[in-house]
C-alpha cells in the first residue's frame, strides 16, 4: 500500500474547487465562442457599409464640383441599403425635385449678406460678388405706406432693358419732402441712374446698376437689386428671358 504524503494531500484541490475551476474554463470557452461568432457576423455588415460608402463617395467625387450647383448634392442615403419600395419613392421624389432645377442660366441672391452667385446653363458658377438689396425702411404718407423690402422666393426675368430710364414713383418725392407731380410730369424721368442695363422681375422690381457704388454690399435700396457696373454687364449678358432669380 502506498504511503500517504500529508504535503501532497494539502496541495490537492478539494472537490468543490475542482468544480469551480471547471465552470470557469467552460465560461471562458463560451465567451470566446460568442466573441468569435460576433466577429463573423460583423464582417458582412462592415463590408456592406464600406462598399456602399466607397461607391457613394466615388459618385460624389466624380459628379460634384465646388462651383457646380446641383440640387441633389445634399441628398444621400448615407450608405444605408434601402428597400425596393423606399428606393423607388426616393428616386421619384429626387426626379420631382430636379424638375425645379433650372435648365438655363440663373442667379441666387442672398439678401442677408447682400451677395449674389451667377450660374450658367450648365449650373457652373461663373461669377459672384456683392450687391445691394432692400433697406427694410417703412415710409408712410397719409393712408399710403411703403415697405422697402426685396421680395424673397423664386422670381424670373420678365424683361431686359438697355439704357433704362427711371420713372420716379410717388414715394421718391415724398421721401425728399417734395410735392408729388402728375403721372407724366417731366420730373418723374431720370436718366443714367440705373446703370447701362436693367432686368425686370415683375411688380416694379429690377436688377439694375447704380451711381452709388460705394454702398454696394449694404441694404440701402427700395426693393430692387443693385449691382456694380462690371457685375451688371455679365449678369445681363448671361441671364435670358425666363431665367430664374432665387432670392433668400
């Protein structure tokens, strides 16, 4: 019979400790298996988003340009795979939105900053600069009231004029404290104050030049849009009848 060694018995694990160690090993094994399965599941998801993301970036890099106006540039699925019904609806709305994009030259006017951007028919930015827009001043006389604001929204060029003549409205005389003359009085007609060109936007509003070029970039007009001489010539020659004028 083998002689029992007290030191060896002291170092041997008890049955409860053996069970606990075995449980720990099993749990570690389960954790490793779970992590491995999660890793395998993550690979196709990562590849899907990576491929869509690269494709989306590639499309935008090849079709977008800093100086090109594209109304669909801001639309993106952000790499998310759309269902067929959502993709159909997305494309339908995108096509509808593109119908509002001009097919000819147009101009965008920012009345908060008094700046403009001119685009040609290919939606390429060809000129930008400062302008002057409405002063937001209100003038009252009797029952009449005028608010000198540049209208916002989508307007268009209704007419183009060279060497325009300004027909002074009633408020022009009231503003200077002068009596209002008859409708066809000679004092109503002023030559050379609107620059060499003018474009009618309807309701009496114009894009025109100015003799007060030092005020360009400031909100000082009675509602019209004023441009400097060089800018006015380029805008006049670029825009055509029906060209959109976006004012915001």
